[in-house]
C-alpha cells in the first residue's frame, strides 16, 4: 500500500510539472505583456524582468532578438534597449527561480510590483472557505437525498426529488446566483448585494456566504443525489442482497451493511468530479458576486495578461485536482476491503 501511495504522489508531481511547463511555454508564446504607467515605472518593471531572466538589457539596438520592447534613457544619459529572450531560456530561468528561490515573479497589472505568490495567498482564504463549505453541505445532503429517493423508488417522494434534481442540475451556478441576487438582494434586501469586506459586521459577513455557497451547492447536491440513487437502486436488485435478507437481516440492516457500502465504491470518484466542477463554477461566480478569491483572480489575470499571477493560480488549481485524485484513489481500500492497492497477487 505504501509503495502505491508513494507512486501516486510521484506521478502527481510529474503530472503537475508537465501541466505547468506546457502552460508556461504556450502562454509565453503569446505577445509580451507590457506594463502601464510612466516611463520610469516601466523602466523599473523591465529591470525586474531582466533580473528574472525574461528580458535582456542592451545599450545598443539588437537585430537578432525581434522587436524592441522598450527604450529608455536614464538620468545618467545611458540608453537601455529591452528585448525578450527566447521562450525556452525564459522557461529554464523561471523553473530555476521557483526551485531555488521559490520566486514566481511579480504582478504587472493587478498589483504592479507585488509578488504573485503573495497576491494568491491573500485571496486564497475566500475561495477555500466557500468551496469547502459548499462541499461539506453538498456531499452528505446529496447522498442522503439519493438514498431516500432509492428507498422510495417510483413513489411520490422519489418523483419530487428526481424532478428537483433535473431542475437544479440543468441550471449553471452563475445563472442561479444572478436570479437569487435579483430576488433576495435587490428586491427583498435580505442579503448583501456584494461580498462583504473585512470591515463589515460579523453578521453581514456570515450572510455574505449564503448566496455563493447555496449556488455552488445546489448543482453538486443534484449530481450526488442522482448518482447515489442510480447506484443504490442497482445494488438493491442484486442477488447477494436478497441472500442477506434470506439469512435473517432486516431491510435496514441489509441496506446499511451491504448495499450502501458497495454502492459507495463508484460514488466516491464522483466526489472528485464535483469538487473540480465547484472550483470551475466558482471562477464565474466570484466575478459576479465580487468575491476576492483565486477564481476571480484567474479570470482577471487572464484578461489583463498578468502571466506571473496566472501561473501561480494555475498551480493552485492543478495541485488541488491532483491531490484530490490521490486521496480518492487511496480511499478505495478503506471503502471496500476487497480492494487493496499495491497488494501482491
């Protein structure tokens, strides 16, 4: 088991390395991100890019480095011509800065001059809080409703749950939050229209979680419910469950001891898909509700071509997805004792 775990962790690191490397190379092939502001401010930015190894500074014009990015004459009457270095040289310098100095570069547009990792660290708590709360609500509630629907199959309770599932699974979270904001924020005034700031009262900050958490949870609850119902209905029709009943177990005992445990084996991987779906949905939702999280930051960095911030953001999303996959693979052995990763035949 330990060999399997170490192997999965190593593969996760390799996968993250490949994803981020390809992303860096492909994004760096896009036009160079030029800063805004006064010439002295631009000069300071380009000097910083020189130190990072992404740009070279030449006192004379060069013909073999493409277009000149910026020309500046400093107070000592020295001319600086800045050119972008080849992409692969940038890649190895970027990789070295991360490995040896943990330097992901600085922001260009969002917070000029500030470390990209610091910007992510400031925004990470907001995204983590709404996504964790949404998952903690969606997983048990969705599985519970799926169990109820399976036990009440083809009865009014099942029909009502299945109808609501089809409704909520068909509505994207960003459409749902727009509708709820119109009713509960603007018409009724019960909830804040934007994500509260840290200076707002505690009660208002708590109420600010209601809309984003609800909108992220509804779709996941519907997904868990539908999948749990389908799996449990299939397991309840199996022969081994009938055998358990004939041996004297009550219906409740047979479902809890046998049906649920076997149905959970295919249900657990769906949790990973829903976690990733919540992360993807939170990107647009954070923009609509003004949540200062990494999802909103990802869209802003992409639109403004703030590549250094974008790379750190991508690293966070990639790491979350890969770590979730490792934990879910390990959990198989605990859910079903028949599954033992890495065991000898």
